């Protein structure tokens, strides 16, 4: 069955992926807002697209460690 139709994760890694992405997204949104940055301003500063920032904050996008490092700076 495709991942789109499957309601239960098949592995422990898939089960833990969603909460981690949601947690990262919530923290990113909170810290961005505290810094007074728009999504576009954060994206420009980190060398990412605004669409990537939107996806991360929604808990729908995944990012490499290098990308997370650019956001942290």
C-alpha cells in the first residue's frame, strides 16, 4: 500500500518521524517570531526558500543537518 493511503507507520523510524518534524517546526516558528523575522527574511538569511521555511514550520518538510545549521546561525 502506498504511503499516501497507509494510516499506520510500518517501522519505528516512520512512527517517530512525524513528531520530530512537528517539534522542529514549532520551535522554528517560535524562535523566528521571537527574533521578529518574517518567513521570507529567515529564508534569505539562511539561504533557503520561503517555501522550505513554510514546509518546516508546518512539520511537512525535512531538512539536512547542513540546512539546520544554516538556520541556527
